C-alpha cells in the first residue's frame, strides 16, 4: 500500500476535480454512508471544491450517533447496579434520558473505556466475582471482534462476561432511506471498511432493486474523489450498478472468515436507530445458543423505548434532510462539550465534523488544504 501522503496529492486532487467537472451535465445529490467519510469530506473541504451541481448529503453512518437512548439508558442502569460496564470512548459521552455513561462514572459507577472487547474478557477473567458487560456498538466492521470476544469467553468458561449488543447493519439503513419520502438521493458512496468485511454482493442487489448506483470507496481525499467520479459516471450514463473503487482493500466476497464468524455468533434482528426509528433486519443480536452471554437476557433489561429530545434535529441530519448548521441548536445549545444529540458527540458525527472544521465547512478552504490538513 502506498503512503497516505500520496492519497492527498494536490496535483492529483486537481486532476480528479477536472475529470468530475468534465462529466457533469446536471445536478446530483450524493450521500456518503460512513461517518468517517463525512469527517474527512468536511475536514479537507471537499464539498466546496466540487462543482456546484454536486450536493453531498451525510447519512446515518456513525454507529454511536444512531444508538438510541433506550440502549444508553440500559447501559447506565447496568453500571449503576454494580456491573463493570465497558465500551469505546465515544459511547461514554452520548446522552441518555437521564445521564450519560460518563456522568454515571462520575457518580461512582465502574465504567471503563476500552479499545478492544478482548480487554473486557481479560477484566472478567481477572475479576471472577464481578459481572463484566461490554457495550458493543458498531457496524459490520467491529462486529467480528465483538463476536470473537464472546467465543473466547465461552471457551474460557467465563460466565461473568456478557455483551450488550447495539450493532447495526448498513444495507438495511440504505434501503430505509431509499423508501423515505423525505429523502432524495441519486447515488451512494458506500463505506469501504464495512465492505472489507462484508464484500459488495449485498450492494449489487440493492442497486438493482432500487435502480440507484452505489460506489464503494475509501477515506482519503483521493479515495473520496475517485469514488465521486465513478459515481458521477454511473449517474450520467444512467447505470444503476454497484462498483468497487476501493480495490486495494475490498474484495467482492469480503472477508469469508469474518463473515462466517458473524453468522455463527449473531442473528439479524429489527433495530431501533436514534432519530430514525426501527429498521427491520438492521441489527445484530447474539444467537440463542450464545444467550448466556447476552446482557439483555442475563439482567432482564427493560425493553421500553425512550423518547428523543424534541429540539434536536439529529434524525433529519442522519437522514441527510438537513445539514448540521441548519439545526437551531447547532453551535449554541449543542456543542461537543455539552451535546444535545449524538452526532455532536462522536468524532464521526456530522455535527461534530462541522463544528470542528467550520472554516472548511463554510467554504474557506483551498485546494492546497487537502494536502496540508493534519
């Protein structure tokens, strides 16, 4: 693989921008699905470098952002019951109905930020008298590691380890957006890291079913621009296809071993998405044979839904209907220090990206900024 600097080369950026400009004959609305892509698009100022005929809208591609309050409330309740509650850093700051996990920790709960679910397995092994729960969030990308943690705990006979799964799947969310009357999307940029695990086959079927082009792409400026160029070509030629523009990483079949692990450990379920609602078949929960490691079953967690904050426009932002600055709370009542909605919490959230890179988002960037941004 080449050095990252080669994927930020300003001369190549200009060349790709010229190719995109040359192919455009009408207006197109393109949605990137992944929050990591949103972050870099805004960070490097790509939206305002593109022809005005292209409108980039940001989708629900941040798993932390779409985790509903109900699951945050369940995690907080577990922590306050004396469980060792472990999760990734961003999850600790997401507001629930009453408080966040960080606030629960400040109140004396044993909440720990980890970088890997296998660390939670180690904590369970070293503390046999404590219940340890890993709050598992993420798309198909992180699910294999969380499934592996369950398999390791089972192999070691660790009955004090369990998983609170908040996993969500990308293709069902794309399908839900395409059937939403308020959304208008002409083409998708699909998340390269998800396709590294799952491959492209599901996107091929989705493109054919909804007559919409989908291009799998990466995260660096040249990756994103190449993906946009490939998508513009498909749109201009009227070809509803799925194309892989991230061939250095993604194979059509994905990672067979990771996919097999997911099938063995998890089953698809209906999942509630914060600000969007319940999407059929869009979540992963442990299969019945692994229920001994399911925190919902072990602790008989309350399944009741919780309402979202009325002022927050996170739902419309996650659907690509609004952009973050169009929310009346953005940058005033809602900031990364005091977030009202999850998209302002996560580093991959659209609101946080716009807040941190306001100069880029407002069009103050130059083409050279792509190469000079950290």
